[in-house]
């Protein structure tokens, strides 16, 4: 090993820097002007000749050059240097290049020094690619397929499902063309499998969202059966989702389990989601015990809100009280993983406060609020579901739920459960217990106090106790000035007292606090209608119609306002929309018939009046109109059935029985008419019109009863004259307020009777309408979502309507019944 180690000679140790001043005279350029050989070479062509290696002996004197370590070597001149590869003094000369870098023959002939070759100009352009080459066509086709897939996904996300499906189909067609071209140019191993997978997967997804389930399943099968696609088995979960939509529960569970087998155990979240789908499928199939097993496994591995909620529902379905309690406790114990402290600034540092304000409403905070709202919804729904069944009474069940909630992280939900308890009492018609619970909640914080007072105000308002309703509405408003339900109820109490301007101010304030408060907007429209500000009322209801597109109440109010504005065509158009929403409302149908009757379209009026009668055959005005219509068209037999129904509804009204008899007489059935008149006379012996027609019919038929009825008629007429004289004499004392009897013989008295009966009908109809002019009350508190809501919803404020054709018996008299009845 030491044979290659060379030590410095000891003779040079004394002078390490000797030889630095020694140099080769070849490099001495200061004496070149005095060198005759050099000058001769410059003037002749000798200097341009190439050097001759190892052929001419050196003419220059060589000087030894010492190295830094004292070694001395001899350098020959450029003319007399050793030949490449020659051996000199036992040492082989290393191989060198034939020409020096940067020097060419052209340079020796006098060209300029250009070692980088810049004088040759710029490099020639690259060779252009051939667009017609198969490789370029394949690349371009790949790009088009990718663009189609992206456009399909974007269209699907924007809701244009039809366009997304078309783009997906185009991508599939072009991808197949691409595969065939690749197979022709390259080997099958070079096919882009990722592109094929993305095209097929997107196509299957678009088939699924367009509810083309058979095509989607076929496309998924193509992907799953292709062994070249890695991890394609997870798509069996999508196939299970399709079978679930088709309600093929057995196949859905089968594919979910196959997908579960394809997912590795390390992917815990995906396995949990598939098991949740299996549990949902078992619930929809009614197999609650199997669903319980799935959700119990989920709650033991990775508890979450949905699994806990569904587990509670399953135990409720099987009726296991103890398991219901345990499931509810598991649901309560699911951690929310929300840190509320980070939204509270711990110091007065302005930078920290600025950061805290910035994150109070960012996307993460919104997600946390949504998660908390979802948890509260699940807990409240579960409590309302199980409370009536887990104990002997629903009150005890609610008490247990309240105690469990108070001991959890959802303490604020306990008061909401108390309000739900009061609402349950309301549904059971136990108003005293509901009021007692709500009054107990008045001592809580402002939020709960405002909700309780709002519900109490609504209860007293529905009970027509407007003083108490106003008092509790004031409490609710003072506790929470920004509670729109409280402001709406306060406006209702003012509305009931007739102060419409002030009521409108409360409704406006409710809308300023919550622009989505539809109750306030509806009530302010009614208020403007009461103030005869029809244009403003119409604007309110049109705005409400933009929010509630299919609200029958709103559509009816718009039609009513157009009717008040004397625009019947628009009123009919809006009422037709009401009929499209509630086709069986008899009041709306009769209103349409009335409007068409005003317009002179009897056939359309008959159609809607008949539909109204079919759905509600007890509206006396509709019956009267239909009877009159058949009389006008001379269908006497059909008119009889309507007047008979009217006589059953109003047996004390002689008018309807006279109508029935008159229809029999007009149709030529005199015997039936005579029997009807006799029966009417027995019920109403003092009716003059009935006696007149009895005398006329008996005379025409040659019956002996004509004389008896004539005597009765004469006696009644004399009694009537005496009565009129007494009334005339006592008019000054009594003011003429008495003496108008039903069934008088004279024409004036008959008119008074008809007007009186019409007024009675109208008054009775108005009294029968439920809450016609009352505003829509708001009893729900949207912040707590636990207040009482009337299950029947708001009442439609229906305008007063009356029959357009009043029928009197005088309309059916054949001729004057003068002295030709019987001779005295």
C-alpha cells in the first residue's frame, strides 16, 4: 500500500519557494520585437502554416521550471514538443485533441476569432409537428373528451341535468373512438384507463340524477366488472343507492354489503357511512331489529347525531321504553366538537378583537352553527316523540326528558321542551295546564319569556280576550323588541280594536325585524284593505304571493281586491288559480259563479255553482240560484229537488214550499201541486198566497174545497185590514216598528217579507262565517320553534256575497187573481 506514497525530497526542505522566478523564454513577449525569426515569420506565410509535431527539433532554449515543491521539468517549444502518445524519458505523453477548441482552419486563413460560433446566425427553427399524425389526433381527441366531461359536471352542478347528460353521452362516444384509434397506433397497454373510468363514472352519475336508473345500473356494471379499474368495487354503494330509490330493499342491502367488503378497515369513515345506508334501508323496509343492530354498531364505533336519532326512532317503532331512554341519552352524549370560547375575545388587544370579529361569521362558524342547529332539531324531535310513551303520562315523560337535557351540554333546550309540553296540552284541549306552564316560563330569561308571552297572547286572542292578549303582547315585545311574532300579535290586538293605522305600524316594525315574517305581511294587506288603500294592499299580497306561490289565502285576497277595484276579469283569473290549488273549496267556486253571472255568462256561472253545490250542498244561496236557473230554462222537475232541499234546511220558511208547489203546477202535475199547497196550508194556515193558489187550483179542478178556502181567504184579508188599521193608528206611539208579518196578503207586505228574509239570510250567513274579518294571527316563535300553531291554519277573509237572483212566489203567478176566484 505504501508503494504509491511519495515523500517530498529532503534537499528542498530548506527552500520551499525556490523556482518561482524561473520561466520559459517562450512566454517572454517583451523581446519579440528584437527576435528576427519571429518577425520573419510574421511577414511571410510561415506563421500561417500548421505546426509540425515532433518533426523539427527545438530551436529555442529550454529553461527548467521549478514547481512549488522544488521539482524541475523542461518544456519544449510549440514546434519541438513530443508527439502525442510518444514516450520521452520513460513517461508517456497524454492524448490530446487534434485541434484546439475554438480554432479552425478558417481562423488560420485570417477569419475573426469566434469561439462560440455567433457569426453563423440564429439556429434554424424547430421542425413543425405534423397535425395529421396519429399521435396528434389522439392527443387532440383526448383533450376534447376531458373538456366534455368537465362541461357535463359543470352543467350538473348548475342544475341543467339534461345538458349534463348530453355532454356525458358525447364524451362517451368520443372516448370509444379514441380507444379504437389508440389500438390501431399503439399497444392496448397504452390505453388511458383513468380517462375511460372518469367518462363512464360521469355518464352513470348523470343517468342516475336524471332518474334513468336502468341505464345507470348498466353503466356501473361495466365499470365494476372491468378488472383493470382499481377500487371500482366501491361503486357498488352507488348501485345500492339506486336500488334504494327504486324501493328494491333486498338488492340495495346486498350491494351495500358488497361495497362494505370492498372498503378496507383503515377507511373507517367510509365504512360508517355505508353502514348508515344499510340502517336506513332496513328502516324503510320495516326491519327495525336489523336496523337497530347496524346503528348500535355505529354508536359503539363512531357515535354521530344521525345514527343516534335513527336509533331512537327504531326503538320507538318497536316500543321498547328502556331502550328509548338509553338511545336518547346516547344521542345527548354525542360530542359537538364546537369551541365557543374562541369567539370570545379574552383581552383588549385591538388586533385580537379584530381577528375574533372576523371569524364570528366565517364559513367555519356557519358550519358549526348548522351542526348545532341540526343537533338541537334531532334532540327536540326525539324528545317530542318519546316523551308521551316512555312514562305513564306525557307530562312525566317530558319531565324526564327535561332532566336529562339539563344534565347535558344542551341546557338551553330544557326551556324549549317546557314550551313543547304546553303546546301538547293545547293539542289535548287542556288550556288551563298550558296557560299555567307558560306563565311559569315568564320568570325565565328574556328569550324564553318572550316566547311564552307570545303564545299566551295568541291564546287569549283566540279566546276573544283582547285585553289579556294585548297585555301579554306588551310583555313579549318588552322582553324582546326584535321578536316579529310578538309584534304581529300586538298588531292583531290593535286591529281587533279597530285602530288600523296603529296596527299597520306594528306589522311594519315586525317586517323590519324579519323580512320573511309572512304573517305580518298578510295582516298589513288586510289592514290596508280595511283602510280602503287597495293599491297598497294589492302590493302587499303580490309580494306575499312571490314568497308563498301556492297559498290559497293569498290568491283569494288578490282576487278579492281586484273585485273591489271593479276588475272582474282579473278577479276571475286569480280565482281560477285558487281553484287549481284547492279544487274542492265550495266558497271559491260559488264566488266564481257569482262573477260569471255578473258578466252575463250563465253557462259558466251554472258550472261553478253546480260544483259548489256538489261539494257543499247546504249553501242556501247556491241552492236558490240553481233553482232559479232551472226555472229560467223551464226545467221544472230539476228545480223541484233544489227547493225541496231548501225547505228541509229552512222548514220555517214558507217560501220554499210554495216554490215546490209552483214548480209542480208549472210542470202540469196539478194533483201534486194541490197536495203540496194543502200541506203548506196546514203548516202555515195564515199564509195568504197559499190560500189564493188553493182557491185557484180547487176551482180549476172542480173541487168542493174551493168554497171553504175562499172563506178562509176572505177572513184573513179582513183580519189583515183590521191589523193594518191598528198599526196605522198606533204608528205614532210605536214608530211603525211592528205589524209586518210573514205571509201577508198584500203586495207591499210581500215585498217587506222578501226583503226581511233576504236580510236574515245575509246576516245568518255572515254570522256563520268563521273569523271573516279577523287578521291572521301569529302564535309561533321562530327562534324557539316550539309555540302553538293552529292546525287549521289561517282563515280566508271572504267578502260578503249574496245570491244574484232572489226568487219570490210572485214571479210564478200566471195572471192577476182578481174577482174571478169565486162569486160571493
